[in-house]
């Protein structure tokens, strides 16, 4: 449909390409075509060709308003929902023709397999030919709701945390160990609510379920939450990663620069 040609035409052209290259690029199945090993090799080359081709038009577009296309940005749910979503409106004003697709994953996105164009993560991704830069950090603190503290009391120091209820992640569903940040403070003895969603944890804390560790960028703007033990905190680095094949494309450069400048500008708020 995107090529605006009949599927039989596409099938015929694939067959002609396989004949010219003398290799089998696809396994034909009832539910569709699946790339062979040789097909994956060709895909990698074709994507680099596409990136270079797109760069021709982008390189000669000197005005930000002329930059166009789609950029897929992958990051974790919390920073996407509570921090990036509203700040990307500023990017949209600067580059109205660039569509940013914000993807949230529990695992580190594989940029080598083109699951996304840019990754914003709490630990550096691994993979060949990745350009990884640390662009800042964010802090986390202990939070609870007034209703819980009135019922159970406010702990005066870390030692008093052991008698309290906690909200935490589900251990066996944590794909990135750095996300299990509560362990930086305490190994909780009594967890009353677990979720793979940071947003769900924050709402549970606001409902008075217990105590939890949340990033400042989400908890500090939530009037339902009260920070406890301000002397206790954790930190996580923020890394931005792009595959070398596409890092010089204008729309990619525009978003990576915007994100790096944004994180640097907001370090006080984030920490």
C-alpha cells in the first residue's frame, strides 16, 4: 500500500532480485514473507543506502521549518510520560514537519536492529557502531501520601523504614537492573504493591499504599505526594544513543541536540 503497487508486483520484483543476486532473500509462508540470513544482510545495506539517500534532501534543507520526516525515540515509561511528552511540544514548534514517535519499553531498545532511531536510557546500550553520550542525570527520592503517614507515622531516619509498607517493581519483570532503584536505599521487608509500571506505582503511593522511590521529575509535581527523608536519595545517569548509520541525518541531529540541550537546561529540576 505504501508503494502504491499491487502485491503481485512486489512479489515478482523480489523474485527478480533473488534471481539477479542468486540468493534466497525470503522464506515464503502462508502468513507472509520472512527474511533469510542473506535477506537480513541485504536489509542492513539497503537501510544505509536509504539513510544516505534521505540525507541528500536533508543536507540542502537549511531552514528548520523545512526539515521533515519521522524520528522514533525510545525511552522508559516514566521519563516519557512525566517529562518528555509535554516538552516535545517545544521541539514541534521548532520543527513542525518532523514527527516524533515516542516509544516506551521495559528493555533497552536495539538500535542495531532499527527498533528505534534514538534511545534515551539510564544505562548505555550495547551494540556495534553505536554513538553513546552521557547527557546528564536525574535524582530520586522517597515519597508517600499524607493518609499513609498519618496512619503509620513518618520515619525519622533510614532505620525506621524497616517497619513500613513499600511499593516496588516486580523483580522478575525488570529488564534493566538500574530501574530497580529502591535497592539503592533499602531491601524492603514488606512490599504491599508491585507493578512493572512506574505510573501505577506513583498512583498507588498517592492512594496511601506505602512508601516508594520515585524520580523527582514525576513526584515533585504531584501534589498528592509528600517527600520523606530528604537526606536520602539516588541518582541515575541519562544516555543518548544513535546508530552511526543515521547520526548525521538532519532530523536525527535536530532531535538529539534538542534532547541534550533540554537535559542540560533542566538539571536543577531533574535533581
